[in-house]
C-alpha cells in the first residue's frame, strides 16, 4: 500500500461573504491510497482543512500528512486500523483518511458509501444557501434560489445591518408564508450575548425555522441562556469544532441544551466523529442535519453518500459544487431542491503533484 497527498486550491466564482470575512479561494488537500501492485487503482479522500475555522489549522498540518503517508506506506495495518495514528487533533485529515479507506474498500470507484443514492435511485433534499453580500445582491440570490425550486433556504446573516437583513426576510414573506417556504438563518457567531435575543425576537416575527450559532463558540453559559429564551430554535455549528471525545460532547450538550446540532464531518472528526455526535445528541433528544463546509466535490461526494445512508428526510445543508471555478468534475447533480448522484457520469480528476 502506498499513500500520498496533493495540495489543491479552489477558486470561488464570486467572493463569498460571511460574518468572518470574504472568501475568494479555499485551500484543500487530497489523500490517495494506492495498491502498488495495481498502479492507477486508488482510494481517494479529501483532507478539507478550513483555514481560520478548522481546529487543525496549524503550521504542522502538512507535516502530519507526511507522517500519515509514511506510516501507511510502511505498515498496511495503519489502513485496517486507522486509530493506530492519533488524528483527534486533525479532524480534516481523519475525514480524508476515512473517505479514502472506504473508497478503496469499495472498489476505488469514488463510492465510499454505496447505496441507492449512488445507484441513482434516491436523492437528498437540500436547502438553498444565500451567501452574504449587499442587500441588492442577496435579494437577487434569494429570488434565484426560489426560482430554482428550493422550498428551504438558508440566509447568512450578521454581516450587513440588521434592518437590511430583516428587509430581506420581509421580502420573502410577502410572497411565501412559512408553510410554503422554510427559512433558516446562519449567524456564524455574528451576534453578541448582549444583542442576540433582541435580534432573534426581531427575526422571529417572520416564521424562522432555526438559526445556527448566533454567538461565538465557547460561551456555554450565554449560549444556554439564549437557547432557553430564544423564540427561534438554536442549532449549534462552530460550537462542535475542537471537541474530540464523547464525554466532552455530552458535557457541552448538557451545558447548552440546543434544539439542533449541525454535523460537518470535515470539521468534527470525520464520519466516526460525526457518529459520536449523533449518538450523544440522540440520548438527549437533540436533532440536527448534515452540512458541507466548502469541500471540493471529492469531499462533498463522500458527505452526500454518508448522509444518504442516514436516511435523512429534512433538507440537509449540502453544497452543490457550483461555488468554484475549478471544482473536480463529478457525478453529483443538483436537480431542483435535491442532490443526486448520476452513475452515468464520470469523474474528471486534474493532474496533481502527489507527494509522500
């Protein structure tokens, strides 16, 4: 078994605004597990580090990738027992490794989690994400999502003034009542403990389904107060990042008591870490859904296939791969408000500089 990795930079079609700033490109890494007796046959994963957000955004990131590849190449047992390498502090590398292992085990076809979804027989409902921008830009994007057939949209809030954001919601509700269109909000920690409840009360007049991470993570006492008093259900997102053990997961959920959690496998320890969160949340009657985190189509494909196995019925927060000008060509397709896998389409992998 030979393991290698490659660096890749994704370029946004247009700047993507969040409350943390504007993104124009996204760095990522691919991980390849190759049978030395069968050159060209390999399992592929994406180590989707998110600079400025991932817990493993550290100077030694590439050193850890080199260490992992060296260990795999020297000892095949590393692949059959990936826990032999401690990746708790490198959740995006664990995500990439788990994807590559499952892809290799399932025939190196980019189907790490085969199911009816990968046969093209089922689809995943998704929400339409409206990125931050000027009021005019966001109005146009909202209209585009609705015309595309989405019945659940998610608005990024917290970057422009609140009154303009309320105008956007009023614009929607003039035409689409809550029973016709579900609105989710994502503040990315853009509110403060002092102003969050007032802002939530303002938005609540327009029938909002939920809001993700109203204040910055790590403020458990303040977040618990917001969860208990908010007129809008709270979903924790960034709050999950950096928590590695089931014990600590349970401690946080007991302290905050949210309605929902948002599962981003590349940020919270891959699929094994996500399963731990699911188990801890289920014990406390906490719901949630899966969301991608600006992965390329390699990572998005793995997340979508894993999500399909969960049997999720409510709209998930999965991307469509359309944000980037140089994304990896894949069988994933957006059809209306669902994400599908078209088995008739082939992957288009670029030439990459693979390193060991």
